[in-house]
């Protein structure tokens, strides 16, 4: 029995497996093959009949007996997915959905009009449904199926109208392509294909037709070359260079230890993933020290031909002499009536044309200047300074005064500041030992790291001023409060400034970023010690308040003569101190001592470059110029200095003559051999350069002096002459003395509570003098892009922006930047689209502000307008001078005439003189009367009586 039962079970399993394979084949053929089973056909006919649901259609069939049901479950295949239903009675892949009347109007599926019981299907584009969900968001009726719509692969979505609300809503939607195909193309049963007789046949099932498929493997064809293999070979990447071999060594003390290698991903180790992405390095620059180039011009020969057909001859003539009327003809023509009428007719036209030319410029391009109206003077749009960044160091600069700020000449985003203690002179003297223990530093900041300074420059004492060398920005000079001049060389750390500018991506490409090769000193701020300092005996006796590099095209000799620089590099320094002297320092090594590049870059045990080793502690000025007072003895306390020549201006060099010229100055020609000129004998003097300069004093005076030496007539010493003039218009120390970047002879002077603008050559009065401000003015600077704009800093932390073409009695913009006093202002033109303004205060904070477009953009007519304004002011001063001279001369003339009149009129004698005169006249009258009577014999002279005996 057991064996028979096992045989029956095995036979049933084989039949079931065969039936499953047939069902799979019919399903793969799209459910359209004629060989599908009768059970499947009957099941499909039940799902496709009329409007009845799958439940009703299935309920119409006869229920099999219990014994037969188990047998059918084992022998019959699983029903097709189209016959499956979900718990709500909906076909698989569909969801009931309610569509409002508004949605029906939008998608043209209005119930009982555009979709009916007979035609319930409606295809709606998928993009329209997604756009509706984006437009109406949560209000959209398709929001419940938003996720299914995004994952839907077809282009059109099927929506079926449910008029009887059979599934709970008025519509239901197909969410898959399979569900849509099953609804639009339902399988047709065989009974319906044969007509109505199929049903009347008493339910007789037709026999199944089996189709046997035979697999025929494809036959290979002969390959025909069409040239594609050549393109593939060309595009293929092949190794063309020798591979690099790397040797990884271990630490000596770990030799012989077991090693275990393992793979790790980019996220397993910090900074373990190294990516070398190609990018354009905008900060990359190579300074060409020496370059040999050659060019050769070769003429290009071409052969061309032309042929002109001669059509017809043409007579031509040339007039080279004007036709002139004779004297009689001209006289007759001038007196004719026609000429007079012609002149009367055209005269109004000429007058009108001349008036129009005077009123407006007919050649003005309106389209080119169309956008300039937005940047006109006084525009309020985007007219304020924006905070860009701020720098402060809690250890080195907090609660200290920032005495000087300088932008790096070549590296963008790098700025340097110098710090000083906020103490008075008396407190500095009392706490000298404590102050000397605190480091005196210059901080170099980068925009890429606003928290930590990039480099610290160590100084022997507090720095009041410093400058980058325009020829070599790695060289920095500074002036100390004790009068010494200091030099630094940061060539060793220049790459640090540039690498920080490139950002974090550049750091990843370095060797120090690799795991196990980290450098502990990478994040530490290096401290650079000064490489040269001047001798105390020959330095200034007081604080150096201003320091400048002499322009690279000139040098100053020991006699104060300006000569041409052959090296075209900045090698001399100009310093000004309150001890009343101006010093010129030379950084070139002495003759016969030329340090090599290796020696210059070699560090000594203290880590100091030996670039200026020949100057350290022995450096003294080439020329020291005392600024004498105009009247009396003593010198002025110099705080600022300004010379006419500027860096990059080659005007004086271009005026030199081509031949060799011996340097001979008339002012020192009579000195003989007492004054040594050094190597200046071989150099050419710059005739266009002037030796005169402006200085500002600590008492608020503006002095115009000359450093060219000459022999004093009184003492016989060789010394500079006394200043030409001295004007006192400021009531405190002058803190700004700067020439305009657009005009070499226009100077801005800021000091006390006002500022003045002077023109070199007009020393009577300034072109513009501001009224006294409420707060003291502490700093000033010209705009580098607009000739009419300059910035003024005040003691209450405000920055005033003055526009001479907008208004001259008050600033165009006043904005508060800090709660403490402003100490320095320095604008920097980063690019055509950005300009930054560096502002330092007295509490150690450096503010970086972004200048708006209206204050940095120079309109087409601004420079001529400023020039005309300055010319008018010069004419006004000349008119005032002429009127004053006229009044003075007229007064002198009137006084001379009155003196002449007084000399012409007789003087009235006094009483004593009158009495004496009358006595003399009376005596003379008596003598004349006596003589007259004696002549007439009327005078009888009485005889003298005889003496008594």
C-alpha cells in the first residue's frame, strides 16, 4: 500500500510540474497563445465579462466537491496575476482615488460627460500629474499617490471612472504598466471567440492545444571590418613612460618586526583619502630674474595677379593751385547786394549752430554712458560699507594699538599689522622693564584663517611704521619707537602665505598630509626674527613715525642729488622721526662684498637669514637731513613725509638724454673735494626729479623743505637750506600726508580736527580746508579708483567718505566701524569687481570693509570734473593773491603820496621861534633906519660928555 501511494503522489507531482511549465510558457508569450489551458481561459472569461466584478464572475461558476478541490489544488497551476485582487476588491496595481470637479476639469475627465459608464477609461500624461502636484502641492488630488507617480515608468497613467462608487471613490487609478495593460487589453476567453454558441454548448470544455517550442541556436556570421577597430586603437590608453619605483622603509628600531597589511577605505582613516584634482592656480606666479629671448623677422612672399578690363577712357584732372580773385573782383563781390543778402540769410543758422555746440556735445555717446546715471554723485543705492572680515589675536594684539597696516603687494588676501602698547610716555618710562619683556610683533593675517596669524615678525621694540619692498615683497623694513630701523626677510615663509591662499585642497596634495608623515610644526605660527637693525649711535634719537622705500628708478647720493638707479630695484629707505631729522638709508652691500644667493638664504643657529648681515648693528644713514625752522633755531618734529616721485613712475627717467653726462651740480660745485659723492659719478642725474619734499610736524605745521646740500653763507657749513614756507592750519599732530594717486601735486593733509588739500607750487593757502569737526580726525587715505573720493577716520570710531564732486562742506557718508578710535585706513583694489578697506582701531582689532560699487566705480567724466574743480580753486587762490597784492600796493602808494604832501607843506613854527624871529627882524629894522637917517643928515649924534678933571 505504501508503495502504491508513493507512486500516485510521484505521478501527481510530475503532472503538476508539467502543467507549471506550460503555464510559464503561455505567460511569457503575452497570454495570447492558443495553447493555454482551459482552466486559465475560463478564469479570464470570468474576469472579462461585462461590468461584473471578479468576485461576481467567480461566484457564478460551480463549486467543486471537497474531494475534488484538493485534487485540483495539487494538479492545477496558480491563477494568473490578472485574476488576483486586493483586500478591497480592487485589481492589483490600482488604488481608489477621489477626483474633485476642479481636477476633472483640469484633466478633461468630467464624470458622466467626458468619462461615462460605457467609456470609463482616461489616459492622463504623467508629466501633467507631476506638474499638478508641484503647482497645487497638498491641494492636489494626486498627493496620496505622489511616491507611486514618481516611480511610475510609463508616459501615460490610466484613470478609470467608478460611477457606482463600487470601490469607495469616484475613480481608481492604475499605478503600474502591467495593471494598465490588463485593464485596457483584457484576455478574451475562447467561448466568446466562438460566438454565443459557446455558452449554449452546455459548458463543454474544448480540448487544450499544446504547442511545442524548439530552440534553434543562432548561426555565427563572418565579421566584416568597417574601420571601427582603428578608432578603438587610437582611443586606447597605453603605457608610454617608465613606471616609478617606490621603496617604503621602516624605522630602524622596528626592523624585523612582523608586518601585517590590510586594505582600508577612504573613510576608515582621517585624511586617508587623497584626491589629486586638476585646478587652475590663480596665485601661481614665477618671477623672471633673467630671460634670454631672440626674435627674427622674415618677410612673407606671395604671388598674386589681377586683371582689369578697360571699359572706356575717362578724362581726369588735378588742381594743385587755388583760384584767386583779383583785387577788383573781390571788392566788387564784397559790395554786391547778392553777397549781403546771402550773409544775412545764413547768419542766424551759423549763430544757432554755434550756440548748440556750446550747449551740448554732439559727439557724446549716450549709449555708452547709459548706465553711468546709477553711479552719479549722491546715489543712495548700495551706499554703505559692508563688514567683510575682522582680525584680532587674543594673545598678541588684543587691547593694543594698531600703529600701521599694509597690504601684501603681490599675494591677495594677506595683510600685515603692527602692534604697540597703549601707554603714555610717562607710563612707558615707569614700566620700561615690563614693556621690554612683552614681545613687539608684526602680524601677517590671511583671509583663509581669520583666527591665527600666518607669520609673526619679531622686533627689538614697538613698531610705529613699516613697509613692504615694492621690488621684493619678501623684504620688509620698519621703524621702532626707539629710533632704530629694522629689516626682515620672509623668503623662507613665502610659500606658506601662498599655500594658505590656495585653500585646503592644496594642503591635501602635500607630503605632510599623508598618514604617518604629519608635520607637527605645520599649524604653528612661525616667529621670524629681524635680520638687521641699525646702530643705536647713528639711529634717530626719537620714534620713527614714517618710513618709505625710495622708488626703484632713483637713488639719493650723499650730497642729496637724485641720480638714476641702474639696478631698477628699491635699495634705499626714507625715514622721518620726531627728533627733527629725515634719514636716507642704503641697503646695498659695500664694494667688494657681494653675498651669494646660498649665503643669503642660509640660516644661522638663531634661524635668522643672513641677507642683510653686513648691515646688522653697523647700519647708519647715507644722508641725514635736519628740518630747520623757518625762523629761529631748532628743528621741527617730523611725523609724516611725502616726496613727489612715486613707485612705477618712469617720467623722470624718460627725460634723460641718451649720451653720457657727467654729474655736476652747481650747488656743490664750489665744495671741491671736501664732499664725497661715492659711486654717483658714474650715474646720471635725473633732471626731472625734484629734491623738495613736504613734511608734517607734531605741532600741526606743514613744511616744504629741500634736502639738497649747499653751503651756508653765515656758518660756512654744508647743510640743507631752510624750508621755503611753513603753514600752521592744524591744531594737533599731522597723522596723514599723502599725494593723490591721480595727481602728483595734490596732497591730502589730516591732523587735529580738520583736513586740508594743498597743491604743490601754491603755498599761500590750501585749495580746500574743512571746518572743525566734532571729533578729532585720526587717519585719512585717497581712494585708489576715484579721484574725488577719500576716506577719513575719527576718534569716535567713524569712517567718513568725502566726495568732492558731491559736497565739500560735509562727508557724503559717515559710518561707525568701531567703538574705539580709528588709527589707520588703507583701501586696496582687489579687482575690477571688488575693493576692500582696511580699518584698524586702538583696541587691537583690524576691520576689513567692502567698498560699495558707487564709491569705487569711476565714471567717464569724473577725472575731467575733478581737474576742472582743482583748476578753479587754483584760479580762485590766484585771484585772492592778486587782490591782496593789489591792495597792499595801493596802500603803499597812498602812503607814499601822503608823505610827499606832508613834505611839500611848510611847517608852522612854535612861539619861541616866532619871538626870536621877531627880535632879529626888529634889530635889523633899527640898523637900517639908523643908516637911512645918517645918509639924510637927520640923525644928530650927541657928543659924549667930557670927563671930569
